[in-house]
């Protein structure tokens, strides 16, 4: 899968690091990372947001049929977050399955087809995004009647 020089050498062919760096830069730009990351830097020296962006870029590169993203926008800036959500939409529209685990319900409504709410390891609700709204899902998550709370706060 990696670009190589001297393909006729088969498994012994040297990697084409220039092409690898170019491909990595292109993927990071798709996720929304515009600054230049050192391709030779150890991942352990990068910030949490940079690490998350690299992990998402790897998922993009290998185009898995099922992609599981656990808090993918955690530690990311606004631009990177938009890039991640754009990526989720792209792979969803391309027919891949994406499991998005997040505490940011607004992101779910932007990219999801279905919402599953779990509490203590049990599924407590499963709905399509088209058939629900933010208040309903928040009520399910918290166990509180958010519409009554909203009416109460507006009355004050």
C-alpha cells in the first residue's frame, strides 16, 4: 500500500518517503490541519489534538468499511473539528459505517443517521435523527423532562 521506489524489488523495494510525506500532508489538510507537522516527529511529542488528527487521517487513508471514532473532536480546535465532521460525512456518504462515540450531541445531529443512547452499558434508546430532536435526546440522556425545564426557565 505504501509508495515505493524500484517496484521491481518487490518487498525489498525502498519506501518513497517524499510521496509518503505528501500523502500525509494531504490527509491532514482534509481533516483541517493546515500547519506543517514534522513527519519525523514522534507521536508522543505531539499535542492531544494533533494525535487525534493523525489517528483520523490514518482511518481516512485505509478507508475501512467500519470506522469507530471515540470522542474524535476531543482536544481539537474549531477548524479541526469541522474537518473531522466533514470526514465523517464523506465516509458516511461513500457507504462506510461510522460509529461516533461522543458527548457533544450537536455533532451527532450534524452527521448521524441514527442515535443510540447507552447508560451503564445498556441501550436505553435508539432513534433516527429525522424522528427526534435535541431536547428529546437530552431528556433520554439525563432522564429529565427537558421540555418542562425549558418552559419553567422561560416563565421566569
